[in-house]
């Protein structure tokens, strides 16, 4: 599971706007902004969070930690 903060930081690290992430993931930009406002686990559909995670990971983001134990990201190379 991802926190709203991890999603926001990952998007920022890629220099993507919420609209760019929406385009890459198929999730609405308003939904993304709502999710990112939550510091912990967002109350969102699991499929929605999976779409965001997959899009960010494809761009080279690695999610580390857990929501309860030092959640963060690493920036790597995009998947081909």
C-alpha cells in the first residue's frame, strides 16, 4: 500500500503535474489531488492506487518502507 505523501513525492520527483500522472495512469487529476492530500493511507479504491503505483514504477520510482515504517521512494531508471 502507498501513502498519499509517497504518491505526491514520487510525482514531484518525476516533475509531473497531476494532469500528467492522470494521463499516464488513467486516474482523474482531481482524484489524484484528493489522494495526495492524505498523509497516511488514502481511502481510495485498491484498483485506483494500483494504477497510480504501476504508472509511477514504470517511470522509475521504487516505493520503499511501509505506511507504518518510514515510507519513501527511490528514483531509478524507467522500465522499458
